[in-house]
């Protein structure tokens, strides 16, 4: 989870400050939406949950790629940062058990509640 934590921390730093409010709000909105979707995934039969999580990961990977194709330049770009934050969170969820991703989850909550 350390790699994903560091990626999220870079996004958080790049979207902090007065002039990055729009990017920060976009990241928070995407993360809140993903949290709602993860709640729905948790209600699925266990054998369906993994594929549903992969589908979410793929969606945010595609959104990140779209942002790059549209000219995103770095961590402070609102579209890229929002998609990348969700992608990193999904990678962490898919790769690590809950107890090994607590740092990431705390950072996600901070970013989700930023305004």
C-alpha cells in the first residue's frame, strides 16, 4: 500500500492551497462517489464482488487516460487527479487486506472531506 499512499499524498499536496480548490473539490467528489459505489459492491454476492471492483478500477484507469489525452499535465490537473486518486484507492483495495491499507484509508477520508 505504500506506493499507492505516496501517490495519493502527491495528489493531495498538488491539489492543496487557494488556487487548487476546484481540483481538490473534484477529487473529493470522485472519491465520495466511489465510496458509494463500493458500498453497493459490498452488498453483492461475494463471488461477484471481485469483478465489480475490477470494473471500477478499469473505469478510473480509463478516466485517467482520457485526462491525459485531453492534455492533463501533472498532479494538480483536476480530471487527472480525481481519476488517479480513485484508481490508486481501487488498486489498494484489490491488492491489500483491510489491516494493511489503513494509512491509505485515512488519507482517502481526508481527501474526501476537503473543500
